[in-house]
C-alpha cells in the first residue's frame, strides 16, 4: 500500500488534453472557477488541495493551502462621457467636457430647428422675447436704391407707398410694430444717410454704444446752416418759396408759438432730415406732438392755405423729389418738440458731415452765435449778423443777396428758450 502511494506521488503528471487546458486557463482567470455555468471537478479539487487531480497535499511549505486573496475591488464606473467595457484595462481617452453654459440666444445663429421649436406648444407656453438694443431701419423707395443701403441697417421697403409726409408716415407705421416696441432704441433713416452725413451705419451704432444713457441721438447733416442762419425756419426760406409765410399760418392754426420763427437759436437746436434714433417713449411723445399739430392745423387752415401746403411749389428746383411744404415743416418740428416738451429727455447730438462746417469763417460764425445765445448778448448777436451778412454777400451773387438776405435777418434780436435739460451734448 505504501509502495502504491509512493508510486502515485512520484508518477509523472498526466498530460492534459488541449480542450481541458483551455478550460483550465479560463478557470484560473475566473474568480469562481466556473466555466460555461458548471464547475469542473478537477479544477475545483485543484483549488482546494493545490494539486491537480485532487491528491493529498505535500508537507512542503509551498504546498500549504494558499491564503485567501483579497477580493479585487469592483471597478469604478467610467466617468460620464467615456466609453465603457474597454478590454485590456486601458483607460479610455476622455472626451472634451461640455460647455458649462449654453450660449445665449443672441450669441448663436438661428437655425431651422429653432424655427420649428418656436411653433411647438411648449415654446408658446414659455415665450422668449429677444430685445435688440438698437434697431435702425433704412428706407428705400425703388429697386435702384436697394444696392445703396448700408449693410449695418435693416432695409425698409417703402416702394409704392409714397405719402405726402414721406418719412414721417414710415415712423408712424414702424412705431406700431413689435420690432420697434421691443427695441431699446430705434429709428428709420433715408437711403442717403451716409452720403449726407459722412457716417457709416457701423460708425453710428458704435457711437451710440459708446455714449449710452440718452433718450435720443440726432444730428444736423448741414452744419453750415448753424453758422449762417438764426434758425432752420429762416433757412427754409432760401430753399422753399414763401416758406416763412406758410409756416406762420401753420403755426397759428396749430396753436404753436410763432415767435420761434424769428428768434436766434443755438447750434444744438438745429436738426434736419429726420436723422435721429430714440427710445420708444420718446417716439411716442414726439409722434403725438407732431400728429396733434397737423390735425389742429388742417382743421383750421383755409382751403387755399391747405392746398398750398400740400403742393409741389416747395420744390421748384426738383431737389426733393417734388415734395410739398409739409415734410419740410414736419422735420423742423423736432427741435420745437425738444424746446417745448423735451425737458424730460436726455438728448445727444453727434457731429455729421464735419467738413461742411470746418471752414474758418463758418467755424467762427458758429461759435460767435452760440456765445451770444448763451450770454444773451444782443451786442454780440448784432456783431454776428454783420459778419454773417458780409460772408453771404461774398459767397452768393448780388441777385441772391437782394432776394434772401433781408428775409433771413431777424427784425428783433430775441433768443430762444431752448431748455438746458434738453440741450444736447454735442461731439465735435
């Protein structure tokens, strides 16, 4: 019996079939020794005794039952965004982290998905109103003017809608639209804006952005008129025949003060061509002021005067598309509105077409008139008038001077009551 035991112990290990070798290796790698669902008896015996075949353990220290190994810690779940189940234990490369904040609606372009989402019931349940800071529209009246528009402005197609009040009628229509109501500032400029002012659309928007906090931003694209005329009403006499006479009738019928037609006004009171950008509140007050004046005047004017106001006699030289007197009166009501009802608004006048007033005599005349108005100096105002008359006589021929020089000279030296609160802070 002893010999048999010794023989068994010293016998060579029986070769394991190839199929069993694979099972053997798989069982060693497995934590439980289970392959295919059922444990192998031979492998289970080897696990207990440390020897193949289930023989008795030897007395060698190495043959002792192995100490239980520590259970391997469960692998941590891969971070969010990584690919799980990578073989070989290699850590998958991490994907770039998502942006912490979704960009705002104003920072990304509008896509088709956004338009589809806007039609969903959820979008209507929680509306997101986009309020652009400044919206400037540019009016064009025919297809040939469309290519001349400034890309920084929004085109406004006014083809086929030629109204006697021209731009003012566009203002009234725009003021009722959500585009204007939802904007902090808005305006509608002529397609000739850059041609007349020398300012591009982007320059205007940057100027407004660099000077925040005002209710209206306006300009006068003809700064030479600030140097040569007491006010814009007298200046209109040189461009539109009998302009002061018709303006007097209009003012009387509208209940406006006729004294402003002959007073000396400062440079910041000059504003023409409707080139202003303003808040919706300013627009509301300004439009109501002008519409009220027109309604009162039309209800009280004689039929002859009303017919004359809407005639093309105002543009005998065909420089204003045969416009009537009314658009020229309306555009000059802007400064009157600032003087009468603008005390609650902050106005900023930006320089336009500076080359037109850069000539030395024009600059000196402008400064002299402004100082006379600020100091209420009748003597300095008289000096300005004499200097101005000499300049106009040399700049025009004798026929022009005999026809207009007396008409554009006030009979009394009175100064306007342009309120300090509404006075513009002009950039020069």
